[in-house]
C-alpha cells in the first residue's frame, strides 16, 4: 500500500499540469481577455495599462547604435504568461489580481471563500454519507416492508429533484413557515443546517442506491450464508460481513462527489446567500476572469485528486484483497 500511495503521489504534479494545460487551452479558445470594463468601453490608455498590469503586454527597451534607448510595448506570449508569469505570481508572489476585482488578488479571494465552502462541505459530506449508508442498509434490512419503499421513494426524489427545488422547498417550509432556522446568511450554526441538507440530499440518494444495490449482491455470496449458518443475527451479518464489502461502490462515488461538495455549489450558495467558492466559480466564467478561472480550476483539481487518492487508500483498509494485490504489484 505504501508503494502504491507513493506512486500516486508522484503522479500528482503531472495530473495537475494536464488539468491546468487543458484549462489554458479552453481559455485561449475563448474570445476576449476579460479586461473590458463591462457595459462601458475603457479608454485606450486605461486598457493598455491594464494589459501591462495583467502581463498581456510588457515594456521592452530598444537599443540602437547612435540613438538613445527607447521603450516600446510588446505583447507577452501566451505560453510565457500562462505557464510562467501567472503561476509564479499566483503561487510564489501571491499578487496575481483578479480581472474583475482589481483590489483583490486571486489568493485573497480563495482565502475568504474556501473556508466557507469547506465548512459547508464537511457538514454536507457527513450528512450524505450517514444518510446514504443508513438509508441503503435500512432498505435491505427491511426488504418487502414499508421502510424499504420509503427509502427507495426518497432516493428517487433526491436524485430527480434539482438542487434549487430542494433548497427552495426547505427554505419555504422550514425557514419561512415554521421559522425553525434563519432564512440565509453565514456565521452561526443554525444558518448551516438548511444549506448542508440541501447540498447533501442528492449525494445521499446516490450513496443509498449504491449501498442498497451492493448489499443485495453481497447477500447472494457464500460468506453470507456461512455467517448465517454460524447462528449470527441478521444485524451482525449486515454490519460485520455484508456492509464492509458493499461500501466499495459508494467509496468510488465519494471521490468526485466530495470534491464537488467541498468546492461549493453555486445554486445552494446563491439561495442561502453564502459567500463560498461556488459563487466565484460561476462569476469568473461569466466575466471571463481568466486569472480567477485558473485559480478555481486548480483548487477543484487539487481536491479531486486528493479525494480520489484517499478513496484508493480506503479501499485497502476495507478490502484486504486490494492490499494483497498492491503488495504483489
């Protein structure tokens, strides 16, 4: 397992470089640079200064024999800007400004938005895993009863309804009609309840369906019949024998799902007025804010790769056969 983990860690830089290069190619294929001032056209001299500040152009000193040196404005090559100047300013100097937020650097925006999305993501991921596994296990433990039909129906609703519908229903019923929690905002524990449930329910529904399907397959295996023949109770057969093996499909889904949850959902954050990452992701695309787009893409990529690695390591903890295979690889 250690050798496998080290191999995966060594591929991290290459994976991030491929994702970053793909994002750069998409940005280069999109018309415009995002430096425009919105509805009003910027004066040429102001636009030129912005192009210099954002490394689209730079000053070059021209020296000719017998003449005084003069400075000219020349364009910066796209490869130098995207693969050297901007990464250096973003990672080492941390002074790369966002196109549409001139007083804010990309790092400052991430520092203010990412902790909010992480807090919301931790709550939502915990709820999704707890509700999903519990719902899938209950559907199998009470097969043929009303609890199984209720679990299947709730899963169907959670998967079918868009997030903005779930959020709006919870907002109207729980916050407005019942007055149990605040309508929106962020900062108090009560303000995180509805956004966390709204963000978690679709993922919980998928996890419940995956868990139920995997449990049904596990119940047909020989080791389950052996456990029952030993006189174990159905609850111990479910929790100690069937459920650990049935968690593998859910773990596969948790990798990208966790990255999506932790980087924020624009719809959920918009409904409940939460200042998280999702808002900046969508606004950067709408505004063609190239520096902020690349910053948010790399944040998402780091989370996605990290959670996929964590899922692979959890495989070995749950299923000993994977540890043996990794040892002989």
